[in-house]
């Protein structure tokens, strides 16, 4: 905390050049996590909001004052640290992919780049991190969902699945729907919306955000659905802002359904989310086939009973 306060005071007292103004704008608005480090010991002096989010901190004080190497899953030995710090301060840039650990203990794979720059307050190390794959979180989420859906079949499977998807992805709505190519309509099998089931939802595919999914492509829209799809009645009805959907295929490879996540706020895509959805879409396709076969079987039994009367 002492280092953080010292650096903030320096920023306030030092004359700020146009170059530093530009750097600060890039720093604040960057989609990557950026840390400013003490050039002597790589202690964190400042960080942007993306860094707080990526490393699961509530305030900068939780990260500032830390040794940067403590954010690694496997912290290097002291000798390696010193050699590395000396190398960067000689003007060498460094980039690599490695495992990081958030303040809450979640491990993720990140791509980092490190370089020394000169600011109005003196030399500073810019440490940039971009998440590549969140292995632990994805694996844990997938294992939990597979376990909880493994015992459910038929219509019960869709009820369990949609509720789990909402909780796992932090969205307000999850839906499984069947599609009819002839009528160009989709009809929900089960929709879990804001902790309750919505029945009898249907929508026109050709004006829907799901049109690309119908063509066989997983589709992601992080925001602004109302502006992009003004004629989509489902978006208007549910107040949807963002969307992630994947097709459900039958055994012949045709799209017979949709597995969709929606939210009433912008959606940040979880790493491997399309892969996770595709796994459950495959299971959904199998359940749709099972329901269809079972319905045909029951129909034949009824027809046979009528003939025997």
C-alpha cells in the first residue's frame, strides 16, 4: 500500500506530458489487465480495472504493494527473479504464456508481455496480461454440470440443464428450443428465466438472433441486441441485451434445435463456453431423439390397442 500511495503522489505532483495522457487513456481503457511495476523490484504500483476483474480483486489496494511474481501459479526462485528484473531493466522485452492464480485461488492460463517505459515520474515496468484459457474454472464447471445432469432424462433433462446453465454462466435466461424448417418457427421445450419456468415461447427464426445458429454456427452477441435485431419479438418480450447460442443436431447432422443463453445485461464470454455448450447440445440432441422415439412407440401401442378392441 505504501508503494501505491507513493506512486499516486508522484503522478499528482509531476508534470504530465501529452505522451503520459495518451498512456493513461490506453491504460484505463485496455481490454487487457495492465500493471505498473516498480522498476527496481517489480512490486505492483498501480493497475487498471481489467486487472481487478481478471485477478478477482475488489479494490486496487488488494493488488498494489504485491510482488508481481506472487500472481504466478508457480512463483520463481529469488535468483531467477533478480536475473529477470535485471534483463527487463536493460531494455529487453519479454512475452510468454503461463499459469496465473487469482486472489481467490482460481488458476487460469494467460499471455503476458513485460517492458520498461519512461514516464514523467521516471522509469516504470508495464506488465500486461491477457487471459487465454481458464482451465480450472471450465473443468470444474463442466464436471459439476455433467454430474448433475447425468441422472436426468427426457424433459426433466432440459429443466435441469437450463437452470444449471443460468447459474454456471451467470445469465438470466437459458432455453432449449426445437425448430421447424417448413414454418421457420422455433418453440421452446424448456426456458428458465429469472428463476422461473416460462412456457409456450415461440419465435420467428428469420427475424431472430438465432438465424446464424440455424445455419449451424455457434453465435455470440455480447450486447445491443435490441438495436441489431429490432424485429425479434422474443428479445423485446424478455428484455434481452446479449446472446450466446449453439445448434442442436440430430443423428443425420441437421439442425433440429437450439441451446441458447441470454442475459438482460452485456455478457462477457467465459473461455471455452462454446465448447461447453456444444457438449450439452449433443446430449440435448440425443434426448430429443429419445423423446421422439418414445412418442412414436407410444403411438404404435395405442394404434395396436385400438385394433384389438
